[in-house]
């Protein structure tokens, strides 16, 4: 079955790297936004007005609200135009953190968005989804091929090229899985902070009981959003005598002034994967994504 990778113009570079790694062609979805904010999309059909039987759609779901509508429109129309197999490659997967109702009436977005994607696609591939109370991605997206990769090993390799014996620090308990995975790659020392959140931008951090004085420290996490947690941790580490503090994250959301906040806390380098396009990107995920995607291409 012929395969084609579809992407939007704002993600052309990363999508084409993945297509090249898989040895399949790539094509752009034409998009126009009307003054009332509605979208007009056009798929790259052949001379007969058809699409190949197998489509891969590349769409990272940072700033997700419009993108989820895009996916619904593209997937539904693609089925009508001949696509029999649809795979979503979403290096960043939104709406995964709300996995339970903390107050009466709260919508559990993980379940809702998970069902939404499972209804549209035959397979989903993502990187470091923000999962807390479930162990595997298929518990959120009920598909035979709900594949979760990790950027931690590649970030660890990057860190090893910059520091001989770094100390990896996770900014909160939720980062423990990434810290442990990264530390195993090169046998790095590591520790995990404890955090109390008092709002979207107010956090209280306690450093782990590991010596940091004179060490090259790298704060490692799956996502940087407001930047406040990383900034507070960085200041505490510098006050504790760390020789340097760098930041490495899988997903560079960096909302608003987040990057400035992190850098003003004394952070020397900020590294991220290209799951979300950002000037801090230092790792290309195409090889890992291709390794997961290729067995699905028949």
C-alpha cells in the first residue's frame, strides 16, 4: 500500500526529516483562515482526486485547540478520498495532564481527547506524553498501536557531550521517570526535587539531599511551559554552589516569557528536542520516530 506523509507548512522541516528517514514522500496540506477564524483546508489529491491508501499525518499538538479541529477535518475527509489507514505522529500530545476530576464537574480531558484521537486514527505515535496515573498510552488512546517514545536517552547523550560527570536534577516528582531513564544511559548521578504548586506561576521547590556544590547540574524534564518551576530550581542550585546549571527538556512549550525567566535564573544553556519547533532545539527526533513508524507502513 502506497504511503504519504502529510504536514502543515509550519512543521515542514520536522515532517520532511521524518519522511526522509522513512523513505516515503511528503506533501503539504493547504490551509486558509477566514476573517471569522474558520479554516479552509485542501488535501494534496492526485489527478483522480484521490489519496494513497496509507497516510501519515504529522501534527505536534502544542497550542492544540485549532490543531485538533484540523485533525478532525483532515482525517474525516481523507477517509472519503481513499485513505484506508491513518497514522498520527504527534511528537507533543496535548490534554494528557488532566487525567482525573479534582473538583466536581471537571472534565477529564485525557479521556475525552484520547477517545477523539482513537476515533480518527488507526495508530498514534508520540514522545514523552504527560501521563501520571496511567502506565501506558493505550489506556488513554485505545488503539492497538498507541506508541510512546522518550526523548530522555537522546538528551542524555547531548548532555554527555557537554559535561564529563554531570548531576541530573528533576524539578519535581513527576520528572523522576525521565531523570532515571536519562541517568541510566551514561550512569549519571541524579536527584529529584519536591514541589508544591500554589498556582500556574507560583511554586515552592525543595532540593534533593544530594551534594551539588561544584557540580555541573542539568535540570531535566519532559516539558517546559511557564518556566517558573525550572527557574526556582535553578536559583536554588546556584545558591547551593552548583558550578553551572543547564536545562534540557523534551518539549519546549515556553509560553510567554518562560525562556527569559529561565535564563535570568542563571541557566547557561537550554536544550530541547524538535518535538516542538523552537530556537532551543538541539535534538532531532526523526530517527526515533521513523523507527517506530516504519513497521506500521505496509
